[in-house]
C-alpha cells in the first residue's frame, strides 16, 4: 500500500505542475489505475490556481498507458467571474497518457430548486463487518471494499469502498481517486473469457461543493447500458455514508475481444 499523499509528497515541482513516480502497487496491467492518474491531474490544477471555487465537473480522456516516472502539468484555459476551466496533462515515457478538463464554479443565487437524485440503496458496513482488499501488487490493494451480497443486474456493480490511507488529501482529490475504483460493468460479461477491457473516457459531475463522508466510506455504483462491437457505455454514481449522492458519471469502455 502506498498513500497518494506520499506520491504527492515525493513529487518534484515546477511552475506548471510536478513529476513523480507511479508505484508498482498502483498499476492495473500496463497502466496506472485511472482514478490515481485523474487525482494527480486534479492536484496539479489545484496547485496552479490555489483560490479556485469548488470543482463541479471533470472530463477525462484515458489516452495511453502511464507507468514509472510521470509528468503532470496544468494550464488555465479561462477564468471568469464565476467559473474557471483548467486543463491537466499526465505523460510518461510512452507519451501523453491522460488529458483532463476541470470546471470549477462558485455557487450562484438561484430560485431553481430540484432534487430527484436517488439516495444510497444500502447502508455502510458495520464496524465489525468483514472487509476485503485486493492483492498488494495491484491497485486494489490500496482500498478497503465491502459487498452487501445484494442481487444485481448482469452488468452492475454496487460496492462500498474507501482508501486505506487517505490522510492529507484534498477532498476532491480523494473523491477522484475513489470514483473509478469499480471494474467496468461490462467486465461481468467478459470475465469468464478473461477478455481485456480499458476505460476510454470519464465524465464526472460533482453534486456538492464539499464532499464529505464518515470513516472514509463511499458507495460506488456502475452499470453498463450497452456493450457491443468492442465498446460499452456505462453510468456511475457515488454516495457518501449518509446516503447522499455526491457525484454522477458516465464512462466509455473498450472491450478487446
């Protein structure tokens, strides 16, 4: 297990971002775990403009593999009175691996009030619940998980997750790292044949300016709407321990077989 805070603390910084090393236990195959790469990209944006309003949306493209020494750079695209758009790139020896556009926006006075977002369908694990983690050599070894054994659809995941070491992280950086911790929904269809899958992009919208939870627990949901011709589209949700929705997302996934 390697805390994300340690990866950031070991970084060499410059005017536009930083360089750091992806530990082997944050890899998933030949590339770094996407949530970690996105979290590093967000940290570079936060470092570039330290007085940003809350993060509201992120568009992330998983362009190529990231491993070993990586360089993370951020640039301001535009900053207006209410909103700021920043772009971050993460690259390694193999070239550009990730590009993210982050939208930060202050709360605005509004007469519009509407909330039909679904609340968490299951409660967090009890203090004595049997938790599990992945192997120490894989990125899942950095997480605790708890599965309620609830009946789910053929392309659906629903699982409580938390970082085993989350101290010293910006709340949005923690959420970015945790939000992509489930396998793709289409993985359930391909698991028996061990078909490789890879995330292509991730659009995540934040529903609260200050995400917070209890004991680090977040409920993650992913479900593929369609999977055919080597491509899948899925919807994703993140709730906090109080059952409140904190993020909604969509993701495109490549299926190699």
